[in-house]
C-alpha cells in the first residue's frame, strides 16, 4: 500500500498542500509528521523522474523544489530536447540510452501522453570533426543505423541547408526530440499518484546527517529522511559544496526565429539537426512545432552547444545581448539562410559542466551511501531523464544499480 501525505490535485500539475510554513511543536512531533524514507532536493528533470521511480516502488517520498514545477530558471526548459543514440560524447552512454528509450516508451504507455517525437536527426560537418567521428564510432560499436547522404542527395532532400564544400551528411533515423516541460509534469503527476509529496517554491537552506536520520531545513519547515537524493542542477555545488571544484555553471541562449520561408521548416518537412562548425563548435535545432499541438514559443528553435560565460545560478543575466543574437545569426546566415528572419523569442538556460563534461551519478562521499548525487549534465543530459530516475532510485534505496554507470562515478576525479 502506497503512503500518501499532503496530497491534492487542485491544479493541472498536482501540488501538495501543507506549504503554509507551520512549525512543529517539538522534535518528536516533527519526526512523526515530517519523516520520509527519501527526500529528493530539486524536482526538475532528474528529480521528477527520481520521485516517480521511488514512489512507484512504495517508498515514502518528498520532493522539494525552490521554484515552480516546471520552471525556466535552470537547465531543462525550452519546449524540445534532442534524443539520439549514436553518442559522440562517449560510446559508454549508449547502453544507458537504450534503457532511456525503453523507459520513455513505458511512461508514454502508462499515461497515454506522447513525450518522444521521432523526426530523425541530420548531422552535417567535415568527416574529421570530433562530433562526426564520435557519432560514427558509437554507431559502429553499438550497431546504430546511420544513413549517409552524398552532397547531391543532401542538397535535394534538404534544400534548407547551404553547406560548405567538404562537408558530409548523414541521418540517424531513430532520433528526434522530447518535450521537456511535459515530461517533467508527467513524472511529477505520476509520482503524486503513487503517494509522493511534492512541495514547490520551497528552498532548501541546509541539510545535515544526524545519528538516526538526515535533517533537511527549508525556507518553510524542517524534514527528516533516511536517504537523500540531490538533483539540484546548477545549484548542486551550493547544496553539496565538496562537489563545487568539479562543477562549472554557464549561461546559454536559445532562440526562436521566424524563417523567411516557414513552410520549409515545418514538422512535416524538416528534421532535428546538428552542424559541426569548424570555428565555433556545434549548432543545433529543431523543426517548427505547430502551436495547436505544442506549448511554448512559436518559430524555429536554434541553439549553440558550447560553454557560455560562467555564472552564479542565483544571479544570471536573463537578457539577450547583441553578441548573443549575432552568434545565432552567424550560424543561420552560413548554413540556413532561409531561416534567418525575425528573432521572435529567446530564453536563457544553464549548463552545469563537470571537469570532463560527463555526468556525475554516485553516492556522495562521507555519508555511508545515504546521500546520492546526480549533476553535471552539461546540456546533453535531458534525454537520459527516464533512466537517471531509475538509477537514482536504485542507488538511494538499494545502494547499487545494475545499469552501467561506473564511468560516471566521482572516483574518476581522484588522482
């Protein structure tokens, strides 16, 4: 039997009552009222999935989020996120992606809500570029089909692109995009159905391990748990200061443009895409999503995958600069001139980089396996949300996982 506390579904996204800041009368009352098997700090992307998997296994779960769910202040907003298997970052991610694809299908079947949209992913660049070399290497190791296009085929099939001489092109057909806000809301809603309590607009001020439990102090109340999971995104270094030397938070810009020829970029005519620019790194984007089917900004979404300016997540400049817009227009003018129209909207998001740009998923040292951390997803993590939640549930409550995450453990940073 699942245990439920403070449960309500008054809004379209189920939230939890009891956020009135009431104080426990004494420690015994507080322990009885506010004791959980596991507390998840950060109910964004990874935290929402973790709350779902933990609650589905019958654990008493509290998710704490300093903003709304979902929100646009961190790393997981933006209407669409690419999902792909031929992983140029590291081929060891591919088995996790296989599980992620499976888990995305499972949550879709359970809820009847479509989160994954298969559009194909078109890659352009010089054959020797690290992105194309890494993609073909991962595809070869894990038998992922890639369909190579000659320059003539590419020009005929995708006339939207103007490609320099010497570029090669190929398509990963079983790729596309996930809708992040809908995915987070779905996981949170299902977590609540399974008995989880989710408290929003409640900032964690402090936590510490005590003899029999972990104490978590928020801006409104104090809670206790046996196990703690920290999925705080750009705030991970503040909640687990021992990780701060391993992490860097950067500001990124995402733009939505009004193409000069919109029909060329419709969902029916245009795939997700990646361009490996020789001078400035990776640009990427999506088809235009029809407003009658998708929430979020109108227009063609374009972004630049590179380390932006380092920022404090509590003090980010959310305004677009002349340099930001010029950077996006550089890519459009060079590769997608028919898309280089009016700037309709922009958003800022945050990347959190580890030193090697790979994720950190592990137990936090010094807490005897009672504190689990997931951070450093550095702009390429959202596609893994559906599997990271499962991994965190395993690590938090079982102490280990059968999924292959050894290459993401903290020990790799130890000299």
